[in-house]
C-alpha cells in the first residue's frame, strides 16, 4: 500500500463531499415551506415587511444559485452558518452533539462486529447443529425488526418490568458533579440500551455473513492441510480461517457505517440521547436549514472517513492488495 493510494482516496473523498454539499443544499431548498415563517412564528408572528427583513438578514432573498455559492465558500472556510432556531453557530451546536453520537455509533459497531463474528464462527463449527440454526433464525428476525420497535420493547422491558438500565438521556443529573470514574460508569450505564438497540440489527447481519464466510473458508485445501499437520481446532478457526473470512466482514462494516449513523437518528429520538440525530430531528421539525445541512455534512464526512479506513484495513488484511 503506497502513500499515493491514500492520497488518491482522500482526493476522491473530498470530491464526494463537495457533491454531497451541493445535493443536500438543493434538496433542502426545494422542500416546501418558508424558514422565514418558522422564524417569525417563534417570535409570535410577523407582518410581510418583517418576513422580508428576516429573509434579507439570513440571505434567503437571494437566488438559490447565489445562496449555494455563498454556502460552499463558507463551508470551505469552516463556517457552517448560523442556526435559525437555536441562534447559535451550527459548528458549535454540532461540536456539543457529535461526541455522544460518535460514542453511540462506535460502541454499537464494535458490539455488533464482536458478537456477530463470534456467533458466526461458533455456528460454522457445526453447520447443521442447533446453534447454527439459531444464528440463522436470529439473523433473519434481527434484520427484519425495525430499530425503533426494538428500542421501545427494551424500554418497556427495562423500565416497567425490570428497571435495571436508564431509558433516557446520557447522564444522571445527580451525578454530573461526581468524579470522572463515576461519570464514566454512569454514561456507560445509560449507553447499554441505545447501543444494543442500534447494534442488534447489524449484529444479526455480521453473524450470518461470518457464518457463511467461515463455512466457505473451512472447506479450503489449506484448512485441511493445517488440520492434517495437527493444528488445534482453536488455531484452525481463529488463526487460519477467520483471518481470510474477515475480509468480506471488513467490507460490509465500512458500508454499514452510514446505516449506523442513520439508525442513530431513530435510536437517539427513542432514548432522548443528546447526539446529532436528536439535533437533526429537532431541526427538521423547525425547518432549520443551516443546522440540517451541517448535520448532514458531518454525517457524510464520517461515512467517507469510515470508507477510507475500511479500504486501508482491507489492504492491510489482504497482502495481495498492498502493491496495487
């Protein structure tokens, strides 16, 4: 793997981000509704003259192409604009919300990959066994169930029947002045249900994918050779087979990162998790164009970075691709 490959991929990512900025801007601007009316509504109503003044203040009176050019120039300078509703810079709003979202998404991704791959590997040892059948059924059900329904069911279970975990927010108010360790444990306690809700649908996918990939690899000649040489079953599964079976899992993990972020919108809404998904939901209801576009920009950037890291990881894992 050469530096030129990484730089080329970064260049493709920047071009893609520019296309995303343009597409997001045009789609949001074409949506029905007037943000000036929403802003005026928060003020208790306004005359037509005040609406014109609001449009002029926020640049909404200019042609769409001019607004797009101004917006792209501002984004290149790191300025994502001013929120119509929150009356703060979009960058500062996202700065306060991006941390909880990244935490939720990364924990859900790690949880889904580790548990999914483990279930798939164990199921592949006896493809006709009870556990293998359970993994197949679990994968089908887990993929079919909507993420918000899973969240609601977990809230009912762990709020009404077994009050073990918190069902909303990220921290307990009474522990916000506690020490760092206590706060970290409190956040982890609040994170259990949202992370599991977001992870379960992808956990099922990884379990089914890793099972199928392991079954294919376990039938290879070099696996039979390793067993003939007296290698232990643990060594065959995790040292020889899993390394090659992990390549399609890495690919799917990068592609699913975008779905995790979109799924976080619903999970954060269900559990009142203070992340970008909740911010996007509130902004959509209030037609806060700058905030919506800022959230979409950061979400797209996270997906592009995740895909870049996936490509690099794929080349590191597969020696045949390193020289290309």
